[in-house]
């Protein structure tokens, strides 16, 4: 619990079609409220007419509702997608969206970690672009939302609508095999999207890291849990990495089995725990340990 | 010439030891003046306690002197290094600093281009970390400033002081063989530092691009003129590229000779001309052609 | 014309399921004939039971027929795919296979270059994995062989059979959009397969080099003509590179148009001419200019 | 112990100034002895007039002395550097050269592993390009040979002479901070040179892997023990990899300490054990597990 007058960090994201309408009304408003600006990032996707801004400020907790209301008004007026979020609001038990495709191991590890109290979070919703894991959601009593068509193509706008609707704090990509478009990354920017890559970054960044590493006859395999930061490749955004080493001669099937059943779930569950427990946070483009 | 009431672009850079003192007073001031914020970038170098900001705004030309004065005051008060610059101020004849080490070909191309009217700029100062090209400066009647010690190590703070003293608009690194530290890049951020790399980026980015390309038996060699953008590798910041192709079997010496005597000078002179004539500009992290 | 007793270079390639049966009988035979071994390379594709060897020797021209006959016998006996080839045999007018998919510009440049006498070669056959360019083959009176199924998948064994049937000296991949499997590369190893990559290697090696380079806002675009060497990425195998530079702001469509219609044809036609005229050759893994 | 008539693998390396004199006499001789050729590799360093060959054959153990003698004669006659080696000759207790610079941890791990019987090998000689670890050699009663000048530059020819003189089977680079020239790599080719890289290849291949990984805020660090194969970067040649993962926020000093004192010694000692115990071997360019 935070006392009303203590300063809390607030993350504001805005996405819109040009930069002037995007930045000015929001900056005017928050500086008018006496906010200190701790971080500001802007980006344009010129040819697509997509401008985005991230603003990190500090304000008394008591002002959160008011600022959220005011910025929603500004958003409506200026046709901006504005979001106001504070990691403190549901610090004790943040709400997670677990996004999945076909593989059950990593979402299962999260759901068990939550059930058993190691991950102190609320499994707000499971989102799939494939129907395969609906049963897993039902088994754990978590709402299931399907956002994929018959070929697994994701409706990215619907995903954002679902995240908003369920009041999600953190979006966990648990072997979710689709790439989020820049607009989605910006809307939930500020250290709210957490991905599991099933390889040991920065090596083997592609979609088939086990196969690529095996083709190079690697003896170490691993997984990487990282924040997704718009416009940047993962690198400085690593939250957790776990590895396993194999003896020469082990077959690819066996390596993948160890990776998927043992290493990846362990990597993601511990990574999400670090975020939920507030041990790490995104500071500008880097993960830092919280004091 | 710009009429006093027309909006002109203004670039404000600030470098300081923490982010709150850095951003807030400047943003407060410029938004208080009614400025539209066209771009804002921030960066931290955490372990070094170096925060930096770039702000691009539009204001009537008549306010430039006032805003420069006011921000100088804020800088003094908050112990920030603040700079206010507009590409419009000396649009007709911007002032160049030509930074050099040992090779005379590219600075010579600039000085001749200026003399002959192809590059409509003022050669405000030549800056060297080695004494080799002092004679060239004298020959063209350009002030010479030495910033290197006996082993060629550059005094980066002195370089900035020289740039400020000579009221420099653009800093041209004409085979200047030292790397500018982040603080220098930020202080002259916003498309004011122009580098010549003697290889064809993105290939062969190292310090010996001719040798590296030759070791791979390349048949095309080239040079790249680009803006230096803090924190980013050159890529989207390319202003000009020129190439030459060779027949199989040409020796490295001959390749280097063609590159240094013919290709590099041509590449840099045309790149600087494009900037000086306002044909290109840096828009966020990318070079765009001006309409 | 080569006198019968002069030594000529002979390239022997062999592909088979294990290494002992592959190497020994061939080496025994050729050393028994008094051949000097100028180069020998071996490779295994362990898990696929594919072993391959390249042997470069020198023997009197008069022995070529005999050695070809003897090694064919050994191949039959040991179940090896053995090929014996000399660049001298049809030096005056080597036979080309022009392999294509959809784009007509580069094969057209070759056919015109041959017709007009700039490329002193015989267009032995055009091979397509798509039917699009059959008309071009007919227009120039070149035999057309279709090796693709209805989705453009190539029958790689049939391609080799066609190359053998038409007595092909050099295989030209003229925007042929399929990757040759290692077995095919080995069977025509020794500097006989020439590819056009529509980007400036080593940058942008992927299948969409124009798009990739454009996404990085490059101002230089190019094409690379290179030998395909089994197991190696192109690099030291470059035969020709040509480039064009563009002003900032040029649209992708226009860039692709210049590249495809002007730059690529020029690059490939000159590259093939260099090979046909014997100006370059593959020496171990590198292209060298012939004295 | 191998019975005299059983076939044993024999590795022949030869280095000389041209390719004809290099290959032919050796191939003629060994095929004349009835040897099966299991592998043959050749390479040229054109501009340096350095040709090299590796030949792997199988012959009865009883012929080893004879073939060594005969090839030494050929070498003398043709001015070639020829070496004949079999991993079987001292299979029970191969002789190691431990090459070092300044860091004591990895050589110490080897010397202890040998003393305690985990590594069944003979520490034939310690070779240093710096004098720092002479005391360590004396402590374990191992002959010490200094090959560096006052600035640590290594006399590579002297290193080879020392290896020959001490009848070394395997050369272990235990944080030896010099690069072996191609001629040295070829002379001891065939899986006899084992390096410890203090990073997790293929990431961070440079000379300062801890610093590079730290700059990217990695949470996994590691070491790689691999065969050095002439002309190739390590990749498929990995013998052992070990890693450790750290919590966010750990300082670089502490990471390096863990890496150097714990992880590197463990990685190298186990890697050398695998080679000495014959669990792995180099097959063409790849490490394979021995059946």
C-alpha cells in the first residue's frame, strides 16, 4: 500500500498519427500538474504515419485517477490512444495476460507458480492465436480469449482490446509465436511486455533456435526471458537466462525435449517472478536491479 | 532570410548528471513559451551519471535570442550543458568545423569545394588531434586549433569549447581518427555531426575497411557519409555513399590510393553539400529528403 | 586449341555414401596415371551419409577421354557419382545452362551478350522451375527444360541430369530463386556454378536485398556475381560487383526498377564474360585473376 | 595397447611453399603402402606461398615407425614440414603441452586434474609467452619453456620446436593470449590443439568476452573449450561449454571472478578429459562423439 501523498511512478503511453498532436497536450497537462519527467521517448514510423511516445513521471498516488481521467479526455479529443499505468497500483498482486500458441509447458509453469504462491500475481486472462491451449485455461479457471483466425493469424487490435478489458498489468508471451506490431509494443511500453525466447540471446535469435544451435554443434542451449522494447532488439532487456549443457552426441530431439520441458518453463517462471516481485525494472532501455 | 514571425525549427540539447534536473526546467520553459514539441529524445548512461536530452521545437525566429538567453540561465542554475541551435540562423552560409588527423584528401576536397562555391559554407575552423594538416589550414586561411597531445589523444572537452567559440553549425569529421564520446555527440546532436567512414556501411564497419574488404576479396569498395547519432550505429543516417569497382587482381595499395584520392573526397564533399543546401535532414533517427 | 601433350587442368568431382569408397579408387587411379594433384577437397555431411570430393589435377589433354572413361567405370562399380571436366575442352566456346525463375532481365542480358559476340559461349539450355520464361528461350532458339512442379519446387536430380545431358560447362543462376542442395553444388564444383545475388554482398545476403537495404535507408545498391562453393558462403568467390547510388528520398519501386533493369543484367553479363574469357578462376576457395 | 596388425588412424600434416611438391610425394607414398584415405584437406595462403595439407589414413600399427621415417625423408628432400601422428600411440597417457600467459586458474585445474587422476595424461611441458607462471610449472615439476620476448611477443617457430622436442600429443591453450599463425595450426592439425575461450561462443568472440557480455547486460556467462581448426572459426569444433547465470545487478568484477576462478577451470579440465579419454574426436570439421 502506498500512502496517497507519496510519489509513485506513472507510465503514460500515447500512439497517434502525427507528432505535434501527440506530445504537446500530454506534456502540457502533466507538467501543469507539477509532475517531474523521469523519462521520455518518442518514435516515428514515418511512412506509416505512426507516432508514439512513452512518458515516465512521478506523481502522488492520489492523483492517478484524476490524471487517467484527464488524459482519456485528451485522447478522445485528439484521437490518440493514451494509456496511464502505474506498477504500484496493483503491486501486491499484478494482473497477467498469458499469451500462448501451441506449447503448453511455459504457460503451465506460470499457472502452477501462481497457484503455488511462488508468483504473486493474478492470471487475469489467457490469450491464444490457436485453440490448442483452451483446455489448460479451463483447467486453471482462467478466462480464455481467442484472437487468431483459422490459420493462426492474430488480430492485434483485438489483443489490445482484451488486455485493456481485463485490466492487465503485464503481458507474458509464453511461446506465443506471433510478432507484436510496433503499435502494440508502444501501447504497452514501459516494461510491461515480457517474452520468452527459446534460445540463448544474442546467439540464435531466429524462430528455430534449437535447430540453429544444433546445426552449429553447440553444447550449451538456453532460454532468455526479456522485456520487449519498441524499436530495439533484445539485448540490454534481459530479465533471466537459463541454460543446460549437453554431452557431445546428444540428438536434437532429446535436446529440444529438455529445453521445452525443463529449461524454458524454469526460465520464464523465474523471470516473471522477478518482475512481479519488483526485483527488476526497465530503466530507459535497460533492465536494472531495483535497490 | 526568415521573417521574424515564421516558425523555425530549433534544436535544444542538454547534458547533465541526472534526469529530473535535466528535463523538467527546459520542458517547462519551452512549453511555457508556446512551443510545439516536434521531437524529444532522452538517454541515460547509468553508471556514468550522464543524462542527455534532445528537444526539437518550432518557434518564431524572433524568439531565438530570448530562448537562448533564458536556457543559458537555466543551464547555469542547474549545472547543465545546454545548447540552442537553429539550422535557419545561418542557413545561407553555415559555419563548418573540419576535424582532421593525418590524411589531407577529404579536408582538401571540402576547402576547395567551399572556395569554388560548390559548398556554400564558411570554413570556421580546422581542428586536429595531430599537427600534420596545420599547413593545409594555413594555405586556405582557416584558423587552426590543435586538440591532441603528443600521442594524438584528443581533449574532447577542448574540442567542444572550440566548436562553441567558433559558433560552429556543423562538425565535419574528415578522416578524423578519434571516436567522439557520447557527451560530445549529445551536445551537438540533432544532425550537426557528419562523419566520413572510408568503407561501404553496413559492411566493414571497423577502423581498417579497405584491408577488411580486401581480405574478403571484394570487388566493390566505397565510402559512406553519415550523421552521427548518439547511441546508434550508422545505418539509417546515411547522407551519401559512393563506390568504385575494381577488376579481379588489383593490389590493395592501388585500391587504397583510388579510395583515398578519388572516392572519399567525392563522397564527403557531396554529402556536406547536401546538408549545407538543406536537401537532407535528420528526422528522428533517419535521414529524410527535404521536400 | 591445346596440343595433346600439353598439361591441362582437369577437375574431378565425386559424391558418394562413404569416404573410403569415394577417395581411394579415384586417387589410386589418377596418381597411377602420373597426375600431379593441384588441389583436393573433401567434405562429409555426416548425418546424411553424403561424402564429396573435388580433385584438381593436371594431365596431357590426350588422356582426358581415357580418364573420363576409366572414372566412369569406377563410378559405376563403386556407386559413386563421378564427373570429369576440363575448362580447356571447350575453352573457345563453353556451353552454358541458364537457370531462371520469373525475372527476364538477367537471362535476356546473357542471351543478347552471346548473340552479339560479347560473351563467347554456347547457350546450351535454359532451365526453369517456373514456366514464365519459356517464351524467352524460344525467341532465342535455346532448348527449354522445365524442372519445377506446379508450385515451383525444383527437381534437383533432374536438373543435374539435364546439365549432364546437354554437356554443360557452366551453370548460370540468373535470378533462379531456388537454393541448390549440397550434392548438386559438389557435382558441379570447381568454379562451374555462377550465381547472381541481387544485393551487394556481404551486406543484405537474404532473399529480399532491395527491401532490406531500403529498410536501412541505404544510398548504394548493388549486385554480386559469384561462384557457388559448396559449404561456404559467398565472400572470397566474387567475380563481379556493380553498384548504383541514389539520392535521398528515392522510392523503393524506382530503386528496384533500376536494379533489375539496369544494374543486375550488367553485373551478370560482365561476370559471365570474365569466366568465359578465362580472366578469373577459382583457386581453392578464392577467385584469382588469371595471369 | 593395439595389436600390430589392427588398423590405427594416422594423421599426416605437411606444410610447404607450393602445392605440387606438397601433395604428390606424400599421397604416392601412402597409397603405395596400401593406406585407405579417410580424409584429406588442403589449403593455400596464396600471397604468402604457404600450402598445407592434412591427410588422415588408416594403417596397421606396425607400419607407423616406417611411415614416419619415410615421410621424414620425403620432407627433407622436398623441403616440407611433415608430421606423422597417431592418437593411438600414447592413447593410455597422451602427452600435453600447457600453453599459458598470465592467468593461473586454468593451467592449475589441468595440473591438479592430472595429479589426481581425473585427466589421464602426461604434463610434458608448460610453455609461456610471459614469465608469470614459471613458478606453477616448478611447483608441479613440469618442464618450463619460455617463448616470449620482453613484451610477450611469441616466437611461434620456437613453440613448434618445443612441441616437437617434447613429443607432444595435444597442445592446450590455457588462457594463452596469443593467436597461433596458420602455419602452426596446420602443423598440429587434426584435433591436436585445444583452446579455452573465456566466453560462450558464438556470442562475444573477441578478446574481452566478459566486458562485451556485460556491456549487453547478459545474465548468462560461459566458457568454451574447442579444437582449433585452421582457416575456420570455432563453431562446430566445440568440445565442452559451461555456463553460470547471475542475478540482475551483479558487478563485472564479481562476474569475472566467478568466471575465472570457477567456470573456466571446470570447462577446460572437462574438455581436456573428454579428448584424453577419447570420448570426442574431430571428424572433418566437426566434433563427434566416439562410439
